[in-house]
C-alpha cells in the first residue's frame, strides 16, 4: 500500500520556514489555552485531529486527513478516555457553542489549464518557531507531482482568527485554492485578505468563498467573530441517538468510570456482564447496598477467581446509583420490602444507664478470616464490643458503625409479654440470623443472602421470656430487624424497646481485635508469582524521584541517553541523561516534545527519534538545535482508523530498513469486540521510513501490546486474551501469518488456518497482559528472550526451539520486584534491559504497584539455579538446568508432575483448558553431569500445552534452591529428535528410607529404616508408646487423643545428642493437623516435662486449615513463635513435604520443599533477643544449650515421617 509521504514532502518539511505576514499577533507561548497547546487527539468522535489552543477562550481544530478546518470555538475540550480519566468508551469532545463548525471535507482544489479538480491530500505534520505553529500539507496532483502547503492559524485579536498559507514554489505552480467557510461574523464582509477571494454565497454574518493562494508570497485571511459563539452543537458517538442524555444517572456514572475496563452491558468479559448480575440478584435496596459495598471494597469468589478491583475513593452515593441501575436491567421492579425506613436502633449505640433494665445486650465478635457461616462456638473468644442497646432494628449500614464485614453478633435478653396470646415474630437479616425463644429455635434465617424476612409463630404466656438472636455478616449490605404482629393487628411493626429487658450479668469483658496476618499458600516461584528480582541481575531505578513516567515507548541514543514517550494526557517525549549517576536524583530529565496522541511506541534510528502515535508514525526533529523538538513530521498515517478508544498502535521496531508496529482492534467497554471493525485492525504493519508506504505482513491479532526482536533476531509479538484468544500468547511474525482473532472479518477468515503461538501464556498462571519482547544476550540465557507483563507483572523468560522449522517452546517465571507493571522493554548495547512501567484501573496494571516506572536490569554474572531450557524429544522432553543437581537427590519419575491440555478459540471472551489430564512420567534419565534430564512421557499430543512442575525440592551442588519450579511448554508439533541424554535411567520411584552411595560416603545415617523404631524413645523414657507405629514404611503417630496428646503417644526424641548437624526428612500431616521438629532438646525430667521447654521447633502444620496458619511465625517452616518465613510452600494434606535443617557454626537454616524458609543465629545476643520477644521468654532453659536431642512432636494430630536422615557436622 502507498503511504502519505514522498521524498519531496520530506525535503520540504525540513527546509520550510515560518512566514509572518502583517502584524498584530497578540499571543505568545505563555498565553496559550493549554500545555501542550498544539495536540493530536480524537475529537468529537473523529480520529486524526489536530487542535490549537490559541488562547484559553479561543480553540481551532483541523481534520488532518483532508487538511480541513473543522471547528473554531471558545470553551475548550472535555478530555475523556483511558489516557485522560481512565474511562473506557468516551473520547475527547469539544465543549460549548462554536464560531465555526464545518464538515471535515477536503477544501482544496487545483486549477490547470482552466480545469479544476480536488487533489489527494497528505498530512505532513506540524512545526513550531518563535512561539507559533503551522500545519504542513502535501497536495498530490493528477500528474503525480506534488505541492507543499503550510497553514498557520493564529489569534490576532480577542475574537479574530488569522490563517496564513505558504506554498512551496513560485510562478510555475498551478493555481491552488482553498474553500473558506466562515460563520458567526460581525458581518459578511468582516474579513481581510491579501489573496484573491471569490465569494460563492453569503448571508448577514457568514460567507462561503474560494481563496486563491499567492504563488510568490504567503496568503492570509483574517476574520473577526461575534462576541459569543452562536452555533449550538451536540456531539454524540457514531450511531447514538440524540435523545440519549435522558440516560439513568447510574449509567452516566458507570460510563464515566473505569467499570467498563472489566464489564460489558450484555457480554461476559473479564468480569460478569451487568445483565448477568441483574439476573442473579433481586432488584432490592438491600441488594443494591450490598453490591455498592462490593464495588467499593473489591474482592473475588462470587463470579470466579479474578479479583474485582477495589474502589475506595468512590462515594457510597455514587456506588449505590451504579448498583441500582445494574439491578434494574432485567426489568424487575424495585421490591416493596420490609423493614421500612422508620427509626432504627443502631447496634453500636448503647441504651444508656437505666434502673428498669430496658434494652438488650449485644456482643460483637470480629474475625480475621472471612465469615461465611454461623460460627459453631465463640466460647474461646472475647467480644470486641459488649453493651446494652435499645432493641433489634438495624436497617441501614450506618446502624452498624465501624462493624462493616466479617463479624458475628449475639443479642440476648427477655421479652415482656403483657397478654397471653399467639404472636408472630418476623426476623429480617442480611446475612444470616437465628432466633431462639424460651430456649427453643423459633426462626431460622441462616445463610448468605440479601435482606429477607422469615416468620415464626408461637403462643406466649404473659410474663418475661428469654430470647437470643445470633447474626453473622459476611460482605456487602447488612441488616438485622425484629418485628411482630400481635393478636388483632394487621401489619408487622418493630418490637418496641420498652418490652425488652436485659440481665447485667450478660455483659462480657471485651478485648481489642487484632487481625491475624493473612494466610498465603505457597511460596514465590513455587506455585506463586515471584516477588524479587532475579539473582543474576541487579536492579537500578533510573529516574529521579520527581519524574513519574507512564512509559509508552523506550529508546536509546548513541551516547547512552534514554528517550521515553509517556502514555498520559500530555503525550510527551523525555530525554534522560546521566543515568549512571550514583544518586538517581542527579539524573537529568528534559521534556523535548509533547502533544502526541497516546505514543505507545518509540525507537531511535541513527539518533533520530521516531514515535508511534495512535494514528500515525511520526519523525521528531530539532531544526534550530536548541534540544527541543520543533518538527513533528508525519512518516505514515495511511492505515485505517476509527474513533474507538481501543484502537491502539503498539511498537516500535526498526529492522532491516523498515519499521514494524501492531494495530489493536476496536472493542466495546468491558472487552468484547466492536462490530463492525475497520479492516486494517489486528495486524502487523511494515512501514518504509523514506516513502511512508506500508503493507500488512500478518493478521488475526486483538491487543498486541508489544512487538520486539527476540530469538534468532526474529520479530515476535505479544497478544492479549479476549474473544478468539482463550489465553494470551507470544507469536512469531512471518509473512502472511494469521494469528486467530476473527473479530475483524469473521466470514473472510472462517476457514483460514490459525498460526499457532510460540508459547501460550495460561491466564493468571504465567500471564495476563503480556507486552514487549526482547532478546537476551547475557550469560546462559543468551539467545533466549523475555517479555514484559502489565498486569501479571515482571518479566517472563521464553526458550524457543524449532520443530519442523517452526518455533515452539517453554515459558518460565523470571523477574518480579519491579516498581510497576512492565509495558516496554528495550535491550541496551551492553545487554542490560531498560524496563518501562505503566498502570491504569481495572486489569490494566500490576496490583499494588505504581502506575509509572523506569528501571534497568543489569546482568551481574551470578548463577541462579533453575530450568534453563525444555526441548521436545521423541516421547518426552529434555530439561536442562543452569547448575548441576546435588547428587544427594535421587531423581525418579515422581520428581516431575506434568499436566496437558489444549485451547479452543471461540467468540467468547477467554476460554477454559480443554481435555486437561495429568500425564505420568514413565521414566527419567539423568546425565552424568547432572545438568540435564530426559522425561519419558507417554500420551503427549500435538497442539497441546504442558505444565511441567518440579515436585521434589531439588538443590544444586552449590546448595542453591530452585528459583522457580514451573514451566509451561507449548507443544505445537511432536518432535522426531531422540534425546541425547545418557546416564542413569529410573522407571520406578526410588526406594524410601535408604541411603545413596554418596550419602553413605558423606557420613549420613538413617534414623528410621521403614521397619523398626529403635533410634527413638519417648521424652524422659527408654521406650516408645504404641501410638507411634510403622505403617507402609512410614513412622506414624495416631490413636485416641487424651487431653491434648495421643494415649500412649507423647513426644519422641533421638537416643543420641547432636551438636552441629544436617537433618533431612519428609512429613505428612492430617487435615487441620499440628506437629513439629525440635533440636537441642535437654532430657532432664527433674526440670522439664516437654521437649519444647528447651528445644527450638521447626513448625509442622496444615497451614490452610489450622488457626495457627494465620499467625506469623506459627506456620510450617517457621522457627515457632520466633522467626517467620516469607511464605508457606506446604503441599496439600495427604502429600509428603521435604525438610532439611542445617545447624552449624552458630547458625541454623530451615528448608521446606526446596525453599530456604528461615535462617537465624543461635547462642549469641541476637538469639537471646529472639527468645525475649517470644512466648518462651519465661522458660530459663529454652534455647540455652548448643547440643541436645532431635525430637518429633505429638500435638494430638495424626502425622507421618519417613526418610529421616542425619549427618553430624561436629568435625567440620
């Protein structure tokens, strides 16, 4: 395809100078209406617009495709859209009435030999000089030649617009004319020009004319407008009816917020559609209140695992407006509900002192974990609030005071009955409640639900009747009200305060609520995202504190300076110098350009900066040498666009003399594809920088936020999940490739075969919003590539190989711990990685991180133990490691877990794993160097994705644990290459409770051989209780619990003392179970009853179920009550967990499932400080010795141990 730039245009744009005609210009750059005062944008639902804010009350806008004046007005622009105010759908619109409002048709004509025609128009950009700016056009004539024209708009009086035109050439040019339509004038002849004007039509205060441009000098026309702009305009999106602004207020609020990032009116996308919510929940004020609470607080679990973003800054009134609108969408009328809005009895307002004991006692209990059902008992808890309140009628959120979510209340007292009769009580609650009267359950309104009434009828004798109401509140709206109908009454009414009596003895002692630390299952890199920078790289922040770039593009100059474009309302470009400064606040930042439209791509070629705007590729130039860009030269703006907010252009890569970028499709608010689509969308575009010609080299993309040079210096693209994309993926760009998204042209692509990805990125496991790829050139990773992640965060590493000439491969976790979600990634000449961060509400940012960032990752040469590569082989995979695996670890088929599934693209948003199965590893071969293994895996299928997990806690010869235990391999094709790994092959699991040859040589000894328990005794005895027994090769504790330990159980200890040692074992705990491993235990029953009175403990726990799992330093792997670990890598109940404890030279390490959990000193002042801050502070003998027995704890829960091995280090 042909672009819109020619060599003639480029030469013209570099030499054109601003020409000032006449005088009287009243503006200088300090008086403009906005900074930047010349800017590109969508405007009034038209793409490719350029606007001049000539003064605060004088704005002029042009449509660049036709070089046409579009609008002159005074009230400025409402800047809306993701980059301006985070709203999805709206775009900038002009405000107020206009002086001029014209259809954006081409006004240009050319006359040759008395014949006129309309030339083709190419927009050439704009430039600045002396505080003024002008537009650059090229008129392409019928003979193929071109004429260059410049237009400079300027305000020369309070209401006066001067347009000055310059033509590149003199007398031999054809006659160039421009149609001038001017309205809102003081009079039809209120204009001045030095050109030849032919008036075509006129009225009292307007005219239409044709202005012939001078060939030998600039031509100007100056018009003066009336005092107030009279032209009323209504700016509506395409296809929207003019009466739309009787929209419900809730819809207006939704459209002005970030709700549409994740939700659509009718289609499920990231989250449920509004219609689905309305269908599930009744249209009631209570449900609206509950939904409003959810909007403000966020959370997950109602519609799946994807978390809803919290909106703490939104007012409750606005949240309610949105909720009420959503619940009304199914046409269901607002329910006529009880309780009414009559005076309530707030639960947190005491009744005050009274001698008549009028009122009821309320006890409120708080919990750290979510409350989703009525607690079985609170006998072991103290309430956080205990008081007398007037009655039971709390019908508004404010009636609950600070008690918002996750609490339980008991209300008790007596009801005074004046007359023996039948009474019907009504208990209304949100969430669950139960009423007991005279010790008998009368009403059960239990469960999670919105406010609803449940009735109970009972005959009561006159007198006092004791009652209790239990109530729990989960999340969202809440209410609790007690009503009744007495004999002869027709409607329910609240039970009045005067019939309640309380007993002062029921008031309880309160204790403040101290929330427990949240339970975090797993550990970073092992089933969870990493949380730190890769050990082989050093991280530096390369921006001063005052610079907060939302990075859209990154590049480097030949002298090492960094160029950054920002995705923000200003659309700026910055130049950073001195980035190696030891103090980052000494880095200098210079804004060199602004007014660009969402510049999400940037690169530097021969020290010339190119920026990819949403609708244009632009070359930036500094013609006067002052370091500030004054030339914004259009290279290419020919591809198809619309005004849709999601039609981003991503890039930018320069390769072999061409630029490459990607074009996103249009989507509706919430994520579903818009229809119809502009045909050019969803493609990889290739652009000639000299001619501006372009072509499309690949198609079928959705949101390809990232194109870069990767493996083998090839082009790769990252595309984001959506319709036709079950998950995100990394793609290799090849000529004619179709990548699967059929939203642009479903009929035309129905039978087109999809080009499979290099790697799939399973959603929220290893990806969510992938961004720019980059090649790695350092260390063992040289030749591989990484890509950024906006929402999942950090960098992911991709190993790619060719099978049958096509790329496929594995993706690994690699880097986290960055300051923002990663949007742009550029490799410097020295191999370091420049990382640009970004953020936005909803799922357009890394949770908990900044919305801006600029950092650098530099390879430091350190080795990190991890899987380096996974290669498909006949019948399985070769897996290479960065270091040799310690030979104490016997690898067998159970060392790796493998799952397989496929994806099936559909028109629905995202998609599930299809045909997922767990594949057995039938055998494993380990090479002699122990750096490579071959997994034999029957059942592998082409076109599938494999999850490969290292389930054993491997460590390297240098004693490093695995950085990450997981990989995801995309098996597009089965390999015909046989594995070259030669070594020991194991087809069966290694024998338990045995020592390897190397372990024997190193001095390890078994403390349990799987058959007999002869090296252990009960604490203080010379025998072992019958509750400890051998089952299937494991040392198991089980039986009947007496008090808090098993009958004939009790703690056991080794027969010998150990000073410095290594201990290795495996344990398996029962559901909700608790146990532990002691060391340095002193056996002296005259002074101590239990091992824990002297011996420190490594905790064993079912972290997910036991209450201690919510307490820091009480979780598995912790030094109990003393030192907390960073996470909890325990495996599910029923699976074995591997422990390694090393105590040497006054230092102790706890390892769990291959992860270093805690490390601490023993015997010094730091150790004594740890004890002093723990529950053992009062135990004189605790931790006081340097040697002692090793012990296993009986905590009254079934537990099993095996492979118990120890090695003395005393002689080392």
